[in-house]
C-alpha cells in the first residue's frame, strides 16, 4: 500500500506573519510542493489565525490541484468556512488558544455532538472527514462508531520521546483502526529520520508533515525537502513485511 504525502504549509505563513508581509507565500509553497510530487496540501485555520488566514484558504482552494486537507476545530465558525471552501478533506483537531501547536488528540467521546454536526456538513458537501486522535483504543473505537472515513494518529508522543513502546502503540492503533474499516493517516512531529519506522507500519496510508519540511527547506530548499521526505518514506515502505 503506497503512502500519500501531504505537506502542511502552515509555517510558511508563520514566517510571513512574523513581519506581516506578503511573503513567503504559503500558496506558492503549496504549488511548489505539488510540482515535486506532494499528494496533497494540508493547512490548519486556527481560531486565532496565527498562521494560515481565511484568504490563504480561499486562494489554496483555487490553486491546489491535488487535494486540500483543511485542519480545523469542530466549531460553528469553521463548519461555515469549510462548507463555503469545500476542501476535499477536513481533519478535526482539538484546539486550545494557549498551545504552541496541536498538543493532544481529539476527545471523540466528549466532543461527539460537535463532531456529528461537522460530519453532517461534510456529508452534505461530499467532503471526506478525518479525526486527529491519540492511538488509544477508546478514541479509535469511538471514531469507527461515528462512521468517519479516516483517522489520523497523533505521532507527537513517539516523535518527542521515541521508544519501542510508543511505536508499538502506533502499530496497535493502526491495526485496530484498519480492522474497523477506517483509513489510517498519521502525523505530528515527524522528521526525515523518525518517519521511517512510522512509514513501515503496514496500515498507514497517509502522512501529514509540516514543521520539519519547512525547517529542512531553509537549508535545502522546499522542493528538495519534500523529495527527501519522500525518499525517507520509501525507505520505511521497503521495511514493510
Ligand atoms: N497533522 C495534524 C492534524 C496537525 O495538527 C499537525 C500540526 O499542525 C500536523 C499533522 C503536522 O505536524 P508537524 O508540523 O509537526 O509536522
């Protein structure tokens, strides 16, 4: 099973916003990523608009030719934006104003009503929905119970403190989710190094990678950074049974 590589271009916007200029342009970055073979573009429109802004999402919708994955909280504001923009995919993430980045997985049980409301909008518009969750049995089973198409496993714990136990947790989660009929994506904190064992997990079909791609791009250029990730993923795929 090949792996779709989706590049998260949020941090191009972070750099732009540091000076409140028009460059670097995340939309141009998205086009470059597509040119070198990215399978999709991911962006997160946060409530505080700290990186991606509404106009970016609209422009991305116009130019992205692969697939646009809009990460968002399950709020009424974001539901309206997604309904207007119609990305191919929405990924529901938990969001806390004070966090540096998305720090945990979605509380699928506690947030069920908001998730279902978003799901109704997604179904009306033919938008695929993915839930960003920890690799925990309860969250995976609750996601399957909701009937969503996909889950994205939060790889943050594994990436911040790599261990066999964390990798095993991801493997167990991926297997359980796949067995329940869910497509399995993964992301958060992945680098060209730690992505290899994750790409080796047989059930993983998609990776969403942002921060490390933008960091590598500073030294090697964006195109080369994306290609280097693709190479690393290929090395992981070669390790599959
Ligand atoms: N997937 C989701 C759902 C995310 O929220 C993020 C961070 O925005 C990523 C993937 C990418 O994480 P990173 O920027 O650490 O590669």
